C-alpha cells in the first residue's frame, strides 16, 4: 500500500495525511467509506457491549464551545446522552471478531496501527 495515495476509506485522504491530521488528534467521519457494508452490530448490541468491563468503550462528545471531550466506559444506557441529541458518538472496540462481517471490518482497518488493540 502506498501511504501517499488518497483512498476513499479515509475520505480522500492518504494514509499519511490521515495519520498526520487525525490519528489520536481529532475524529474523522467518512460516511459510506466502504460501499455496501452493513453494520456489524445494531444499536442495542453496541450499548450492551459498551456496558461490559472487558470491552473498551469511549463516549466522544462535542461541547458547546466546539471542543471535544472523551469519557471511558463501561457505560450504562442511562449514562449515555439521549439518541436525539447531536454531536456525540459511542466507540466500542476490543471485542472479538468472530463473525464474517466483523472479520471484514477488522480487515478493512488493517492499515491503522494496532498498538494497544486486541481484535
């Protein structure tokens, strides 16, 4: 993989640009980055996973002043913002990639460093 070539998976950024601008600095949302990919878990399953001690979860929110904040889980459903409230996301990782869609999801992110990841 040429780290200087833009890729749709990163919203038209090259891996090098992504690492410099976004990796462990600020969120990057790329809707439809993997055409035809379906969610690997529904909302309820993600909330349930985020409540487990053995699963790493984070709540990322944009505050009123525009800055981002992050809290580490586990989270109860009541500790998460209402679904209708904008500018927040729940990140869930370190869960076993056991099904084919989850394995594909893990493969798609293989170009990112995995230091500290257990997938």
